């Protein structure tokens, strides 16, 4: 079956009622809160949903908790970009007649840890055998492996990553729901506490509570819903390696390239057609890799592209306009928040709305360059 552009649309989108610090709500409660908010946005009730997709918890748990009896369930879990993959799979499922109305949820108690599970590394796993014996302590120390090679290869310094955090804070200042809004300078970023060389604290993502949910249906039905439909124009996905030490190329993500190329091909667009861009930013280097691997910049040129304010308010390529994982929200798996902002931009209701935006690219990462998902949205009807 070939890809069908704009055959599926987002008709419901919402985040949790509260964001940031929510010690009174468990993980499953956050999923449910976001789901019910998205249903209200779409004018639906649980009995109207016949497909579910989620990560972090099981789709079985989600369906049971909400009282949904689905004909389609997707438990794809490849890290923070899982929700991009869910959108792609949902579009295919709707086109194949497997379900009519699919709910995708995310919820994490990343800060308060209410009902949150642990993430132990089995000694028998690839990571347990070949990475953990060397002492890495979570993503901040593991992500340093490719970054140090990237900086050395292109003659860059840690401060060349700082403008990513500075500019995303400018976007966050326009967003009432952002966790941090105070202005930043490059010096602020570089003088923050060192977490793991070359990352300072302000180059690392937030740790928050929250979630979000999307509802997708066919484009034919979309016009009957209360909100402006946002159409899925293109999509791609890929996986690379569970071990960051075994990337094919430390200066580039193969999964990014494969996923992005497929998304642009299926959307039938070029880079000049893109009005708005979201690139998952758990750490400040990820937008640099994304800009290059998606083809917006040549290898090694993304840092200068950001420094010259092309991604800033008023720039040629507005990037991470909600403030990103560095300033808006990051409860663990950030991909849902990026998707929500793309949908807001396409609906024309974002706090920092890009005037006249018609096409948004939303690109995510899972694990330490382990996986990638890319969704391209359009607000123009087929």
C-alpha cells in the first residue's frame, strides 16, 4: 500500500491539565488526564475510540483504564520518539481500515515519580555487557560520546552549542506554560554547573511531570470535528543501535537520515517548503544533528546556522517554538510535546505562532540515537 498524503488528520490534541510538577497524579492518571482533555478537544468520549497507542505503559493498561474496547492497539516503545511512530502507524492503520479513531497517549511523572517505574539495565543486555561496566550514569554521560567526536571533527567548542539553549529560552518566554522563561545568555549557559563534559546544566533537558494525547481519524471524517484538522502529510521512522558507543557515525545519526528522508519523500516536499520545525532537544546538541541530518544544513554548519539566529523568533526557520525540552517540558519521553506544538502551529493557536505557517516538520529521537521518527503536518485540506 502506497502512502496517502493528507488521508488522515489529527482532530484532537491536548496536554495534561497541569504541567511541570504534579505530585498528586500518577503515571496512569497523567495518561488519562491527557486522553480526556484530547477527547474533549475533539468532542468525543471513550466509547468513540476504537484504537489506542502508547509508550511507557501498556496499551492494554490504557484501554482498560479508560474503558475502551479497541480493534487496534500499538505498544511500540523505542524511547522519546515512540509517539511519532505511533502517528505513522495510526495513519497506516486508518487507511487499512483497522480502526477509525485512534488515541495516542503519553504521561510521565518524571519529577515526582508517582507510580513511575525504574529503568534497570539487565547485565545480560548489550548495554549491560558492553557499556555499563565503563561507568556511564544515564543519558548525560552517555550522550557525550558522539558529541565530543562531533565537536572535534568540525572544529567546534562546547560554547557553540550554547546558542541552542539561549534561543529556545527566547521562544519559551512567549509560552505561558513553559517551565522557564527568564532570558539566558551564552555566558549563563557556559557558567552553569558542569554535569558531564561538555554538557552544562543548561544544555540538559528539564525533568518534569506531564503528558499529552492526540486523536487521529480519516480526512473524510475530520471536517465533522470542532477543531481545525491537521493533516499527516508525510512520515518516516528508523532505528539504529541500543548502544550509543556503536553508532555508525558519531557525527551523524543514520536513523535520523533514514527517517527524515522517508518523511520528505512521502510528503512530496522540499526543505524550502517547511515553515516550522520541531527537533527533539533532550540535550543542546540534538537540534544541531537534526538540522544537518534532515538536510537543512550541511555537516558541521548547524551551529553557525543557529548562532546567526535563523531558528530564533523572526528567523528563516522557526525551531522548537514551545521552548523545547530545554525550557518548556521534558518528563522523559519528549516526543509528544513536540507533536503537540506542531499541531498548535498548524491550527494557528500556538503562543508563539509562526504567521502563515502551512507545513510543520516534527522530528524525534529515542534513546541515545537509538531510534528516530519524523512526522510532517499540513493545515491545508486535500
